[in-house]
C-alpha cells in the first residue's frame, strides 16, 4: 500500500486524547468474490451453500501434476471492475506465488498478483453530506484465489476443512491511505459494493463472505508522519468495520500516550466484545517470498478487448446520481438514496417516468422504501409494483385524492393489490373538490361555533381548528386547498 499522503488534515475528524489531538489514517483492502460460475483456475462450481467439499476439483485439491488454467470470465470481470473504478487497465499482468502456511489451501501457497497487477491506480468519490465530496485513491486491483474454510467447533479434538471456497476468484481492491474516519471507511465500503453490484462483478453479500475487508489503521499527530499500522482481518459487516476502527484507533492512542510503541501486527475483531485482539505479527512483502508462478504464463490482452468491455458497461452510480438531479429535479441527497442499488434506481425511474420527479422521489423514498425496510423486503419481492405506485401519484397530481387519502390507498394496494384508480372509484375515496359542497359544510361549522369564530378573528393561526372540523365532516375527502381558501373568505382573514 502506498504511503503518500494526499489529504489535508481536517480538524472535524481529529480524536481528542489526553495529550492532544490525534488523526486516524486508514487504508482498506476489499476482497470481492468474482461473479463467475467456476473458479479462477478450475472448472469447479462456485455456488454458495453446497455440501462441504462438493465444489472441489483435482486443481483445487492440489493433486500432483494437475495444472491451473485461467478463467477468462474472471479476467473480464476484473477488467470491467477496473473500468468502473476509473482505473488504469494493465494489458500485461503476472500471477505470482505468495508463500506462507495456509491450513485450508492445499497447495501451501496462494496464486495472487504482486508487482504486476491486472488493474492499476483509480479513484472513488464519496459523498459525505455536509462535509462535501471526498476523493479516495485506489492503489491497485489484483486477482487471486481464495482459501478454503477451517472449522474448529464441530469436534473436541479435530478441525475440519471445507475446500468449496478454495480457488474461488477474488478481486483484492487496495485503497490508498486516504481515509480519515470510521464513517468515511463505512461510506467507502458501501460505495465499492454499490459499484460492484451495478457492474454485476460481485454480489456484495457480506453475510456470505462474498465481500469482506482487511482494514489498516494507524494514528498520528495531525498532518505528521504516518504511524505504525495494524491490520484488522476479514471484517464482513460495515457496522463491524466502524466499531473495529474506532476501538483500534483508541487502543493505539492509549498506548502512545502512555509512552509505548505500536507493534505492526495482524488483529481480529471480536464482534461480541467490540474489541480487536492480536492474531500474528504483520508480514511484509519479502516474508511471502513472491515469485512468478511457473505454471501460468503472463496474462496479456489488447486494447480492443478492453474497449469492447468498456462499451458494454452500465450507467454507474455517480453518473446516474448526476442524471437524476438534472433530469428529475430532485436533491443530491434524494438521488444518493435512490441510486443505492441498481434495482432501487430502476424502480424509481419506472415510477417517475412522465411524472413530477420530486413527488415521485418523496413517495419512493419515504413511503415505499420505508415500508420495505419495515417488512424486511426489497424491491424484488415487493407486493406493490412501480406501475401501481405511479397510479397513486397520478391520482394525487390530478387532485382526485389528497395526500392523506393517498396514504390510506397505499396501505390498501400494499395489502390487497389492485388498480389504484379502480379502488378509489369503488370505495368512494375521491377527494371532494366541489366548492359548493365544501362551502355548505363550512357554513354549518361556522354557524355552530360562533365563539370559535371570534377567537380566530383575533388569532388567525387558529384557522387550523376549522380546517380540522371540515376534514372530519368530509371524512378526510375535502380538498385541503379549497377548504383553506373558502375558510379565509368566510372568516374575512
């Protein structure tokens, strides 16, 4: 990881210590499982959840004389990811052997990339709200094979090995040490996951281990020399990432303020205690004894191959965000929420097509996304379609129903289905916009409440009481704009 400082210290991100301010310096290595039906160097299945050791070939089991063969689809996916990260694509890269003891990788070494990765430097932009946009540099993306899984809790005296994951293709996306807070780290992980999901190069399921992060944390005096970093391995939750970073930074500050020094090491995060603990001393590149894998030729492709992949890239989150703001007239915040996943963005576009963008965004974000979260659903299994939600918005825009009636209608469509316009007609839910009918209700309420009339003339803000009475008398169907206009005329306000 590059140790070039590219950011100006920001006092808002400093941590208060007993001896003064401290600044966090964070770099992330995100391991993303490549979307592919077979592994990086074998034809074994990558399907998650299969019986232990059922996705294993002779290559994965490292049988003597069996040679690896590169999976072209994994190469395509890595290049597409590099393009999505606005990164340099290297037309020539080399696979290396990374040597240290892997109990769950039968070769005893990992096939990875060291000096010549498939993707070079890139940039990711983070929207940090009030703090503005933050630029995080990408150092590299390289392809490597995943290890298997050791299982230690199934027998009192023995450990078991499941090699289903052994040899699965990983993209390791290495950031520069440009991250300065746990919240930036969380936002960065979320942004990388969103980009990968838009591209379809990784499913991003952290709970299944498809995406996980190694987090390098150090602290320093603001703007000073980089401190000694500790690496927190295999964090598989954004919430855990935030907790691990904050604990580790405070641990290091306490040691330094007590006159101690930080040992460079690899640590694990215990989600139950909320603490990190030492795992092993941190290795440097020379400890791994990298050398080019003699069984694999250098990976080479031409500019035409890259250009063809670039041509077929989908619209990515940043471009979609800017288009939503300009095309639909919504706020940057609303656009950020709507593009959080490709399916969410597509749903919004289907709702907003030919309709007022801001009203559509409000209903998608507040009512629809809010209800999905409450029911623990997502767009793919929603009981209400974009066409149905668009129908509700049409009824609001035409004045047939009020916002309050619309919420009642939303509940009916969510629970029972059906066409919103038909439901409004059959259940007599239409808004009363007949000024004659509204005027008659207002006259009756004014006549029955002379004392309240005198009060509202002294305090015009009390008109809300009359509005409430009219809405009650109309069972919520009276047009609120018409009610307010006629009341002001009748009460001479």
